[in-house]
C-alpha cells in the first residue's frame, strides 16, 4: 500500500483519509499556477457547466437533489450566481440601455453625470444588485410554500439557483435585441425579456414543490416573484431616502 506524500499516512482511495490530499500528485506545470490564480480571482466551481445543463433542463429537480445532499457535482449557489451575473454583463449592452432611456424620456442622459454614475455603479455591482433580491424572494416563498417544510436557508438556495437560471435563459434574448436594434426599455422588448424569466421561474417552482394543483402552484410562484421584487424595490427606496436625508444634513 502506498503512502501519502504529504503526511505519509497509508493511502486507500483517491484522497488521504488523514490530511485530505490527493493520492496521485504530479509535477507542477504553468497551467496549474494559472488555474490556482483563477480560483482566487473568480468564484468558479468545477461543476459550473454541469450545473447549467441540469438547471436549464430540470431546475426544480436539480435544486431538490442539491438540498437532498447530492452536491459534489454542482457549483455552489452563491458562486454560481456571481459567475452567471458576470457573464451576463458581457451580453447586456449598457449603451443600448442608455439609448432606450433617452428615447423613452426624451432626455439625453449621456450628458447627465449622475445618471451615468448610477448606471456605471449598477453595472459594476450587478452581482450585489441581483443577490440583494434573493432574501426577499426567499422570505415570500417560505411564507407562501410553508407547508413544504423547507427552512429559510433552503429557500435561499432555491432562489439563488432560480435567479441564476433565469439569467441563463435570458442570454439568447439580448443578442436578438441588439441585432434587431430593439430598445430594451420598450414594453415589447420588456415582455420578450420577462417571459423567459417568468416561465422558467414558475417551471422550477412547480418541479421543486410539486403542488397538487399546478395552476395554484404557478400562481403562487408568480406571486413570489412579484411580491419579492416589490419588497426589494421598497427596501431600496427606503435606503435611498435615508441616504438623501443624510446627504442634505451634511
């Protein structure tokens, strides 16, 4: 029987039972250094693409498996949302969004430094903006689906994956809007964008909770999204109001 190169304990399997190091080690190459650096800079899990595939083909089933303990092959929910959000910023056109705001309001926001700073901040902190919605969704889903027995943390996991999945299914929409020069703030563009979100969200909730009445379950899923979003906007409004008041006081 071979011994662990780190602690010299007897090996029986792919990992050392004493220190956890891999049983098989090889010479370090440049690729390993870059992989280690990437892990430090980007919250990328090895199961990212597997998680994407399982999430878009059966979101509720995938999350249920994760909560039941099948976790080694899946990307962690918070890391997964951060990576998906970062990728979405490569797809979403900030200039097209600003152009749409100009057309809808009749104002030229390109000359408004405050609006420019706000949009820049939103795009720079989109992961935080998206993550901020999750606690409110989890709160509402726990209240509306309290008979299912999941605790608040499990509802957080569900909604982290669901929001990440919503963004993934939205990816094909943005290139279509850009290629056709559609205004993303236009109501029809908004409908085109929100439909994949809502359909995916409802589908995932029905798979996860398995309600006896699917129509009622779909309604509660839509209600979860709507109320969670409204609570989030309300909380942001309160925070902005306090920020303005303190700014004036200073």
